[in-house]
C-alpha cells in the first residue's frame, strides 16, 4: 500500500509540497512583528481566532482544565476539544510547544526579576 492509499492518505494531505513550503516560510520569519504581519495577511480574523483558541484549549487541557470551562472560554465544541485532547496525548506537536512555552515563560520571568 502506498502512502497515498488507505489510512496513510490523511497524513499525506497535511504535508503536501504546499504545506512544506508554508512551514519553511514560517520558519524563516525574522521576528514577532514580521510574523504578526504575515499571519494577518495569511489568515482571516476568524481563522486566527480558531487557531489561537485551539492553542489555548491545548494549554488548558495540559493544565487539566475541565472541558466545560474550555468550552465556556473558547466557544469550542466538546468534539473539537476532544480532538485536541487526542492530539495532545498521541502527538508531539502540542506537547513539545507547550513545554517550550513554559520554559521560555520561566526564563522571561527570571529576566524580569533580575532587571528590578
């Protein structure tokens, strides 16, 4: 069975040549300001809100927040939250970035304390 057949076809569509090109461009962004401008042009405000809500939900799930509170704060359905939860448990994307954010956040807090 080839990668484009059966159960592997879903994986293939996410990592098409166009997706890889987009990932490469995102990785080449120089700073936060350039990223903000790029995403503002790339995504509608609804798409940006959906992406940021997914990220927020993943972090809330990581912190063991109940689905009901996540639903209330994000407006997401329990089905979408369950999908994010499944990715959080089975994948490595959310987990690695949440850990990275916590490390960076901790470093930024330390830098602030030193400056005071």
